[in-house]
């Protein structure tokens, strides 16, 4: 699309947003907008369903409540863009840059976010069900209360990421880096944590997945002591359990909440 025509569509859309009679909502469905310059563009509530925005510059753009279903945003720059409550179902965001972007309440279910940069982005309450975030960079990202059911987070960088109350049921975090992340109150039912690095990760009040998918996870002494403490608080009279319990009880007492829950004694 020619830049002149695009500017006219944006002008009419601005008028539509301001409820002016001559205004018209931007309808850019299935439009080829590759390499388009949309910096600071006001596309709030615009329809971009199926549009091709590969390599487009959308830095600081307002895409609040925009319809981006099945939109191709591969390699697009969405730094500092506002995508609050945007509909990005089945969208392709592979290699896109969404640094500092706001995606609160956005629907990214089934989206392709492979190798996407989402550092310091805000995805509070976002829906990422069945999304593919393999090799994505989510460091310092807010994913509080986000839905990540069956999401692919293989080798993802989740350093210092906030996943407070996030739903990670059946998500795959194989080889992911979660150092200094917060998984407090997170749902980890059948979550795959094979070889994931949870060093200095906060897992308080979450439910550690007791299945083969959590084997070989890398943890620090804090988490190891936390799990050991819970093991030692089992009510089991089997002699072999008692022997194992007594062997690690001193280590289990290093649990950071041992004083609140009660120091353990050997049987």
C-alpha cells in the first residue's frame, strides 16, 4: 500500500475514534503493509486481520483493542507499542521485537512467538494458550496471571520474569532459564521442567509437578531444602523412609520458612 493512501486511512481512523461524522474505522484486513512506517500510529480498534506487516515499524504505535487475528508481524518492530486487549490469535510474531510493549489482557493464543524479543514487556492477564515461545526472550517480563496452558517455552529466557499466579498447565519449559524469576502461586500441573534452570526462582505456594516431566531441573539450595522439608513432613512409618528422612533433616531445616512451619527433629 502506498504511504499516501495509508496516511489517509489513518487520518479517517483518527476522526472515527473522535466520533466525527466523516470518520471511518481503519479496515486493513489482508493488506500488504510490509516495511510500512507506522511509528506512533494510532490504530486503536483497527481491523488488521490477515494483514502482512513483516518488517513494519510499529514503535510506539497504539494498537489497543486492535484485531490482529492471523496477522503476519514477522520481524516487525513493536518496541514500546500498546497492544492492550488486542486480538492476536494465530498471529505470526516470529523474530518480532516487542521490547517494553504493553500486552495486558491481549489474546495471543496459538500465536507464533518463536525467537521473539519480549524483554520488559507487560503481559499481565494475557492469554498465551498453545502459543509457541520457543527460544523467545522474556527476561524482566510481567506475566502475572497469564494463561500459558500448553505453551511452548523451550529454551526461553525467563530471567527475572514475573509469573505470579500464571497458569502453566502442561506448558513445556524444557531447557528454559528461569533464574531469579517468580513462580509464586503459579499453576504447574503437568508442566515440563526438564533441564530448566530455576536457580534463585521463587516457587512459594506453587505446586511442584511430581512427574517425569520435572526430572533433571536445575535448582539451588533454597528450592532443594524447600522440597526436602516437605519430604520430611510426610507421615510415613516405613523404616527406610525414616532412615532417609533422618539423613537429610538437618538440610531440610535450611528451608527458608522452617521457623514458621516448625523446625524438624530426627525420629
